[in-house]
């Protein structure tokens, strides 16, 4: 079944040469890229998607327990804000730290560390005796929450062949939106019946995934190959090849090995701005920033706008807010079907533009339109921007070579975390000193900037091998 054995040779000192490593990395990549979508890919996607879903559950839990904690600990609005901000600060640090660790220690190995942190942080939060300790635990858990998304996305990018890579990563991102919905439903049942602590006890279940993960998913063969462990990489790829039916395997195209002279040695964070990567990094960061400023701004503030500007009853405002959560899931599902068909540039540019147009209409209409119309237009905008928000984790890992792929994805994820803190603050200022029309105008302008940046400067990566993109 395996057509190409390992080409590792050692020098007199017994050290694998850099040329051998590059040759093996190219061979591993070629074998992965020519494979069809198999049951093996589906199984690994299911496991990693479950990890992603638990991340979403833990991330959103604070939104549902905070109303209880405000009364329990007599918190001011500023105190409540710190409960959210503490987690986001941890997420920003985690996105950078764990992505760097994934370059050094491996994608799967680091993902297991992250799961342990998520579980321990959640369980400890259930028994937090005070406000100050709770914030510290939210910061600790946030480090794990921030690291999971970029590491999982990088891992799956490296396992998927080019022709289905975008679609599979979008499916992975859709599990995050699903996790948000599960958290909302669980909160409505668990908190009234068992108290706020029950949400954090359930959030500790990912500790089981840390045990299961290495039994169901292997380390990234691409990462193994560039780190001098080509024999392991070839064994893993051989297992994937054996999952292909014999008839389909016989029809596979010949290996297309993309040779590279790039130095695949481990590099620092500064490499994101060296040797032709500066433009790619700038585009990725602006894309992540514009998407997050819009996404988190709308999702965080819409229920409050329905309540204070459009004067809806609290239960209706919350129900309208839930519609926006459903809209994000719909957006990710749409992305699954268009990301590989239209390509990255067209998909993201159109999605940004689709998010801007409803907001632009509301910017000129403001309170003259009924809340029901705001709900429809805002849901369209949220669904469209969700395509870009998920697309960041498709695009960011693609534009970098294996040696800095996790770092590039982690930096983009950190930008989304920072933007998720800054965006709601900007909106608060606009509402304080201007009006709701200014808020909708802000969303429109940010989305238009994102559309222009992606349309003019983004690199099209759809359908291209990762080694070809990195060359």
C-alpha cells in the first residue's frame, strides 16, 4: 500500500541532515495531498470537533452564570465586566503561548495540555469561594480556551488534502457555534435545578478527552516530518492510506512532490514578518480584527440594544439575542458549502460586504425601523460575518509554512481576542456620546474595510497544496 518509504539517512554522527528532513517533509505532504476524504479523516474531525465544542461550552458559561453571581456577590457593573475581561486576557495569552508550544512539542501533545487546563479551571471555578479567586480561575482557564482554537485548526489543516481542506475546517468551526447553543440550552436546565456550579462541573468533562485523544488521533505527520521524525510520519500516513478502499487507492494520482529549498528549522515569532510573510500576516490580522470587532460587538450588545433602545421586554430581548446565536451557526453551515467552491478571497470579501449592507441600512434608519426588522437585518449581518470569523481559522494556517503555522494561527487568534475586548468598549462609547445610528455605521465601516483589504491583498489559497502556498 505504501508507495514511498522513508528516505532518512544519517551522517557519521548519527544526526538526520536538514536536506533529508526537507525531502521527507515534501514526501509526507505529497502523500497526504493526493488522498481522498476517508472515514479516517471523518473520525479525527469528529474527535477534534468535540474538543472544539467543549471549548465553546466553557467559553460561554460565564455569560449564563454571571447574572447569578452579580446577586450572590453583590457585584457592580464594573466588577461584572472584569469577570468577562479576565477570561479574554487569558485567552489572548493562551493563543500566543500554546501556539508557540505547538511548534516545539507537537500539535496533539499541546492539545492534551489544553484540555487538562480547561477541565481543571472549570472544576475549580465551581468551588471558587470569592470574587477575586473566581477571576483568577477564569484567567487560568482562559489560557486554555485561547490556545485550543488555533492549535486545533492548525492540526486539522495539516491532515486535510487541499481539495476538501476549507470545507472540513469550516465544519470544525461550526462545532464551536454548536457548543454555544448547547451551553445556552444546558444553562436553562442546569442552573435553575442545580445551581450555577453545575455548569462548571459539566465543563470539567473535557478531562476525559485528554485521555481519549491520543487513542483516536495521531500527531500531525507534517509536524513530525520537519522535526526529524519521518519514520513516525510515514507510519501514520500509511494508516490513512490503508483506510482508502483498494479500488479507490488504485485510482489515486501519482505523487506530486513539491520541492522546497526553504529552511524548515524552528523559527521565532518574528518570522511572521520575514521573507515575504509580512503582507500575508498583515492581511490575516486585519481580517481577524475586522471580523471580531463586528462579531463580538453585535453579539454582546444586541440584547442590550433591544432592551434599552427599542424598549422590548427582557424575555423578548433575550429571545432575539438567541436568534443571533442561531444565525452564526447558519453562517458557518453556509461557509462549508462555499469556501472551496468560490475560493477564499471571494468568500470572505462577499461575506464582509454582506455583513456591511444591512448595518449600513440601519445606520441611516436607526430607531425609525421596528425591532423586528432590526432582528432580521442584524441576523443577516451576523450570519455573514460568522463566515469570516470561522474563515480566519481556515486561512491563517494555510498561508504559513509548517515551521510557523501554529504561531501564525495563534497570532491571528490573539488578534480576535483583543478585538473582542476592544469592540464592545468602542460601542459603549458610541452609545454614550453619539447614538445607535453611529453604532450601526461603525459596524458597516469596519466590515467594508475588511472586504476591501481581503479583496485587494489576500492570497488565494483554495485548492492549493500547503507546500505550494508556502513556497
